């Protein structure tokens, strides 16, 4: 396993026929799986929409600008889990942030709704991102897209922009105990430099296992 204890100088992904084949087949699998899952999950999605609308005023879906491959910004879709004026309340809660900037996280965030807490605990709030997968903004597996723009990245951070961001990734299954952006970046780079069909499958299975465990907690 590569050592990322210090800021790594990210080596570029070596171009090869095998890499192009992997990326092409991965994109095909993303589209097929997203098209297969969306109709199956439609009843769950509709129930989420109804629950969100009954729980708090405002739209059920929430679109946030995120940074994708090559630094392009795109609208990432999620089920709304916070009150509609969450962004307006953010400055007044800045003193409760437990992470170093540019990250922002509050323990027991008061902006999260009752239904939102359940959606987050089960990761169901992320399901609308299957639309982003179909549109080519995201992949099923890859680095999670950041809300802050690539202009805020250090040079070595930009390694994560070489691939499509993912609905899930190595950080979701192995790095929940890390807190800083730099620590998460090391996991992202580890994934990019070792990505394969087998590693993607392991991450997907581990993600499903984590979701089931949290739902049963």
C-alpha cells in the first residue's frame, strides 16, 4: 500500500489500453446499473418525496454546486435533509464547526429535519445522484465531489480531479475516522492509483454493508 503520511506528489495515471478499457467498461456499468436501479427504487423515492414535504416546507430535492472531473462544476442532486434556509443559517453556526476550513460540520446540526436525520443515517438522501451518474457527472465509485471549487485546492489536491467523482468511495468505507480534507485526499489518491473492477466491487459491497448496519443501529 502506498504511503501517504506526507503530502504526496501525485503521479499521473499511466495511459494504457487497459486503463481505457477499464474506464470505458466502468462508464457502461454505471449507466446500466443506474438505469436498472432507478425503476426498482421508484417507490422508495416517491415515499421520500412525500415524507420530506410532510415534515417541513420546501422542495423535496436539493441541488448543490459540486466540483467534478477536471474541476468542472455541476449540480449534484440530493433529497433535502435540512430546513430550506440552511445556507442562510450557516454563518450564525460557524462557531460550532468541528472541522478545519473549507470543510463544515456540526454535531447534532439543528438545521437537519426529523426525516432528514433518517435519510442521512440510511444514506437514502444520496439516491437522486443516480441521475448525476446517468448524466455523466459522476460514477458509482470515485472520490466524493467537494462543494468548494477547485480554485481552493492545493496543487497536489488536483489529483482527485482526474476521474469522475463517485456516489461512494474509499473514504466512505475506510476513512470515516479521518476528518481533514488532506486526510481524505490521501484515500482518494490511493483509490485512483489502484483502481480496478475488483476494488470498485469491494467498495460497493462495503458501502451496502455500512448502510445496512447504520439503518439497523
